[in-house]
C-alpha cells in the first residue's frame, strides 16, 4: 500500500486564528484565545478535551475543511 499525504497547510501555530482546527503530533486540536482563560492555555485536544499550551513557533498542519458529524 502506498500512502501519499498531499496536505500543504503546514504553518506555525502563531499563524493560526482562534477557532482554527489543526493537527500536531498526530492529534487534532482547536486553537482557543488564551486571554479568555486564566490558565494561559491556547489549544484544546478535540478527542479528550484536555487543554494545552502550544508554543507559538511550533509547526502545525491547518485543517481547513473540518466536518463535525453527530449521531
């Protein structure tokens, strides 16, 4: 099997805006406004809900076509 990943949305975390979904280290996150939470987190893991502080210069993959499916 050949797997080809043609995503070209790699950028630094600081390039994202609040509400952007992104992949980093095989996990999916959403960027949040760290100014609105007193703990200074700036991302939430979409699967676990755990909040994280992502360094501004970390390379991430912007997910610009995200679909939420509710069953």
